[in-house]
């Protein structure tokens, strides 16, 4: 990347808005550079929004569960138990 934080040549990726399961996602193709911030402009070139991105860390592999209770996770932020893995384990056994 150059000093202006703009990718050069084939480094620039192409970004496209797509929908997966009804949710908007930004699809990346080609290149190796993805900007950390993207300014959205209207037809006149006026800024209307700013999107920022950060790297996603790969989820840690979980050990095999022997009961549905082992699959319960506590969401501290919400003060609730997430029972989705426990329910899936029970359904799939």
C-alpha cells in the first residue's frame, strides 16, 4: 500500500454488497487488500455512512460433549444461558 493508504495495482480487492439468508454482507473478490474503513457516498458524492471492519478470529474448537448440559454457555453480557448448542446436541444424539 502507498503512503495514502490506498492499494496499488492488483492489491485492491473488489467489494460487492450481497445478501445471505436475508442479511446484507460485503463480499470480497480478487486482490489482497481490504480497506479498514469504507465511506458510502450518495449520487452527488456526499458522505452518508462510514463502515469499519476488523479481522475475525477463528473460533476455538470445542471438545466433544457427553451431555446437553456440557454444551450450555453463559452469556455474561446478557445474563442468560445460550442453550442453542445444548438443543442441537440433544436433537442430534
